[in-house]
């Protein structure tokens, strides 16, 4: 593909907005995905006998319908329900094997050996609820291999949440960890089989396996090249690239939360879609076919997941990013939603404990907003400007591309905030009133910061020349990260940055109802309402489809 072809492809964004907004949504897989999600949330706490009965009953009904040639969405939902039941039962058997849960039930002292599946995360302390200056505490998720207690040792295959003090801040994903502490039980719906309150610092060893070692080396190299940067950029850039927030100042972390920007410092579907999108774009520049670009994008996603640590949240983000990528590249007639539903179903069967995790819910909602709501909203924002040309004047493709880009930049955070706000309300008090403008202002800096930081991590190990180039990339990425920090700190100082709102599930439901009512209002958001109702707005289409020279004067 020549340079003119690349430019023309970029400038074709304007008409593609209208095309994407007018596609009818394919929601055939949505009921099956919702049924699997609801059942997974319930299955985590029901007795094993109920799980077995539901699995057998669902398989029987699905088989009977298939024999009568009535297989469809209902049959798929039944198959997913049976698969989730089997997965929950297998997970419970795995967690209950060995000494881990009996020792946790007795709150006994135990010795655990395993592999860290997360970096150490500092426990945030509410100053209003603490006395003096408590010593810092850290949490690490540990995949336990052996457990020793009460004079016995057994194998284990479960995840334990470790809470420890000094020494635990140095634990990184992939490290082999030897820990001593007091076990505490968790409930059935908790993704961790037990909690260990560490009594002393851990004994660690470097990650085993070439992939884990390579990922850890690249992450450490990124931290090194970021060391000379200003304080905010030094902490924020690794967070944007690989989710490492250990160096983010406490005050900046609070400001990011106040302005609704904290999602930028965790590996999400946005990160993975950004990485894959960059690979697809570069593949288009060099003239690769669509299939070749998709293969390279999947490879880039796998490599990025290894770089980011390969923990469950990263793999979930990779799945959501893949859904967004396939939904936008392969969509035919609104095919992004089936891809998302398929990704949700696969993830829930693989790990039913995701059903009750807020991070998974937010990832799915944000990806759904990107695929379903954002195109229609962007088209409704850009359409008046794109259709409002003066008769007889030549088209301005560059202007149209800029208008479309600005519309997308506004529509994506608005859609995500509208859809995710009820869930966010359950996690933190109040509503971030500046979340949308803050995301719009910070959004243009996210891609440069992330991609330049990723480039710095990849270049750093390659000798003095690579380190010098990595330092340059880190400085450029640090400028973008510094802008994001400036937006967060400035926005947090604005009076009324957080709007008070009642807490609890009832308040979240009320907010969700108000959001639906607002989106369904007859004026101002017709395109958004049409997207939610799975149909184009015919009245708006008739009004906007008139050519400029036929519009009535005045």
C-alpha cells in the first residue's frame, strides 16, 4: 500500500461513522451470555448437589431439543449453563484438595510455597479511619503449590491472597515465594481459596521459565529507564504500559480516582486493543493482507500479555481487547456484539469466579459501550458538521477526518462512563463529575504514552544503543504521561469534582434507571436511543439525508 492509500484510508473515517451507526446489532448470542453470567454468579454459592443436577438437566434438555431440530439460542444457553456448573464443581474440588482449606478453617499457622501471580499492591488506608501513621501493608496473589501446617505437608492448586508488611513490596509477578503466616478462610464466591496474613518477609527466587523471566526483565528495564523522569511521569508511565503502579505517588493515585482516570493505570482491554491496533495499522502500511494482520495482532496480544505478567486480569483484558479488535475489523452488520458475547461465555466457563468481580464487569461493559453505543453517538455528534457543507464548495477530507476523530474521542469516554457509572458507584462513594471531560482531555496522550513506553521496554535490553533509544522513548512517553497527571491533578482541585450520591445496590440501580431514561429522551440523543433499541432512527435519517441544495431557505 502506498502513502496515498494510507492517507485515503485514514480519511475514510468520516463516512464509516455513519455506516457503523446504521448497522443493525446481532444480539442472538446476548441471551445465552447473560444466562451464563447470571448462573455463574449463583452457582458459586449453591451446593455441589445442585450443580450436578443443573448440569445433567441442562445437558438433557439441550440434547432433546437438538434431536428435535430445535437447537438455537436456548440450547446454547443450556450448554453454557452445564459447562459453568462443571467448571464450578471442578474448581471447588481443586480448592478443597490437600491441607489448605482445613488449615484455613482452623486459622492455623502455615508455610506456603508458590508463584506470585501479581505484583505487590499497596493497601490504601483511609486517613479518617486510621490512628497515627500505620505501617504500609501490601497484598500479593499467590498461586500455591505446597502447604505445610500441623506437622504435615500436601500439594495445593489454589490461589491465596497474602497480606504482608515490610519486604513484601519487592515481590513481582512470576517470583517463586516462600511465605509464613496465619491462614484465614474465605467464602465460596471469593476467587482466593484463603487469606494468609504474613508474619515476616518472604523468601523469593527469580521467575522460572524463559517467558516469565523475559517478561520480568522487560518490566524491570522499563522501571529503570523511567527513573530519571519527573515524579508523576516516573510512576505513571509503567502503570500505563504494564499496570505497575508501585511508584505512583499516593496523592496522584487519589487524584486519578477523583477524576475517573484510575482505569488508565491497570492493564485493560483498551491497552490490548491499542497494541493490536498499532500492529494492524503498521501491517496495513506495509501492505499485508487482513488475515496476516490479524495473525500478527493475535501474536502481539500474546506477547503483550506475557510482558504485562500473564496474570488473570491481564488475560481477561487480552480477551476483551481481542473481542474489540475482531468486532471492529471483522464486523459485518453489527458483528461486534456476538464476538463480545462469545468472549464473555468462554471466560466464564474457564473461570466462573469472574462473574462476581467488578473488574470483569467493568471490562465487559466498557467493551460493549465501545462496540454498541460509541459508534452511534460519534455519528450523531459528527453528522451535523459533516453534512453541513456549503453548496458548491469542494469537500474537505482532512477536515472531515478531524471532525470524525474528535467525535470518536468524545463518544468513547462518554459511552463508557454512562454504562459503567452504576458499577463504579458500588466501588467508590460519589460520582466523578469531571470523568468525561478529564478522559477527553487525557485521551489523546494515552496512546503515545503507552506505545512509547512499550517501545522503551523493548529497546532497553539491547546494549548501550538500545538503552539510549529506550531513554529517548521514555522521555517522550513521559511528556504524555505528565500531561495525564496534570489533567488529574488540575481536575481534582475543581470544586464539585465528586457529586455526592447515595451508596448501596439500590442507589446503583436508581442511577442505572436514570441513565436509561436519559438515553431514551426524545431530543438530543436520538442516535443513542436508536442504538439501545437496536434500530436506526428513521426520523433523524430523513432529516439529515436531504442534500444541502434542497434544504429550505432560512
